[in-house]
C-alpha cells in the first residue's frame, strides 16, 4: 500500500530493532497500555507469527510506515481487536521518528490503512480510543473521516490518575 508520502508494508525480521526501540519507549507505554518491556525474542516470535498467520487468525495486523522520501521506517500502524462477527477493528498509530511528525505521514498512513480495512478486509467499521487531551491525534482521526461518538469517563489509568478517552469511529 503506497501513496506519494508513505508506504505501508508487512513486518520483516529486520524490523526487530525498530520494534524493540519503539515498544520499549516508556513514552509510548502511556498510550499502548504496555506494562513491561518486550524482549527481542518475543518480538521476533511476533514477527514470525505475522508472516504465517492472517489478520483474522491473529485478530491484529501491524504495518510499518515507511517514508517514501527517505525510504526509512518512521512508525507503525495497527489494526487490533479485530472482531470477525462484527467486522470491526481498533486502530493505533505512532510516528516514532519525532522529527517526522506533523508532515502528513500519519494522515497518509491512516487513509491507506482505512482503504485496506474496508476494500481488502471487508471490515464495516474502524474505531480508536484517544485521550481527551491528545488534540493532535483527535485532529488526525477527524481529518481522515472519523467522528467522535462518545466519551469514556475515567477509562485509562495513568501515573497521574484517571483519564477520559474519546471514542472515534469510521463506518464504511
């Protein structure tokens, strides 16, 4: 999947170092609900599974976001909690190369993922839960057609207490 800014590609074994750095960044733990570091071994097993099982078997798919200009990975985008009976999935995205944020890369990636989810996988709906205060993510999802459908009160526990989250949906 590709547009003028990014290419979304499957995980490769060579991605283990990127994933290791990204998944073990405590800044990302705040939004990913990660509680402990990942080992290289567990990430290699995850990559191996992703190469042999499809999204409906794993109930998730992670794609690497590659910036076309530099040909370098800048982040990842996920479909997770894929519900086959309801034909919906949650979406998560992270541009981990901080200097590459706010350049349209996330918008391109989210639009490509949405097309893939609807046109290839046949999903009916995508949704995301975003911290109420995360204005950048809320704008990103809104720009890509997602609408706010509700507030989940005290949904996510943080080191500072409880945080409300916005539920955003995109229905095909």
